[in-house]
């Protein structure tokens, strides 16, 4: 069949989680080495900005912080390709690829993602980025986080946050007093995350 008559469609490729970037690198090299560029248009991961607890703490304290980008769909990459036997073989025989979504095995080719569903994913990614850029980020001092008190009469005591308020920048921490845990209010700048 002539390539002009074939359609490029988006396919969802499952990978070993955490190895998505390795798969993209390996695919690019294989496509290039085997001269199959005409069958592959784009490889993509949907990512959103993320702050680790440490970086979130720095941001909360007004210090310099580093943003990392995490895969929204962990363990998946997306390929815009023409699904031929050779292209399919190349993809599924790439290290860390565990399968193509919509393939039932027994030689059945995978089903592409509908354009509508793909656009929803694109929209979700841009919504998450916009939300992050608008400053709608969870604080590092959320419920269940273990913190240490930096100053005052409870200096160096550790406790778990049981309630927090990002607007007032305060949190209630369970601090041991007289042999029992007592919820005590602290401002974020008096706290640091343990660990």
C-alpha cells in the first residue's frame, strides 16, 4: 500500500514506569537506524509541572526552588504513526515497551486513540500547566506531613500536621506536651519538613 493512502494516528504505548524517556530515546534511534522516519510523525509524553516536598517547602518559604515535570500518564507514551507490520514490530520490540494499548495479541494490531480523546489529554495537560502557573499549588505543609519546629518553646520537637490553612499560612501540629499529643498552631515559617 502506498504511504500517501495511510493515515497517521495516535497510539498509546505502555512502558515500564519511570522508563518513558528511555523508550522515547530508544525509539528515535531505532526509527533513524532503520530508516523508518516516514512512518513516525511524533512521540510524546504528557507532562505537568511538579514540586517535590523539598522544593514546595522552599517555595512556601520564599526561597529559590526547582520545578520538575512528571508524566501525567505514568507508564505510557504516545506515538503518532502509520500502523504497518514493520512499524508495529519496531515499537513492540523496543526495550522497556510492555505493549500497545488496544492490541489483543495474536497478531491483532492495536486500536488508535480517537482524535477526541487525544485532544482531551492535550487539554488536561494545558489545564494542569495553567493551574500551576496561576499559583494553584499544594503547599508542602499538608495534613499527615511530619514537621520539626524551628523556633520558640517547642524548638526541635517533631510532630504531624493535622490541619493546615494555605491562606493564613498556618498549620496545627500534634506536639507532645505532658505525655500526650496536643494540636498546636504554628505559622509555616516556624516549620520545616522532616526527612
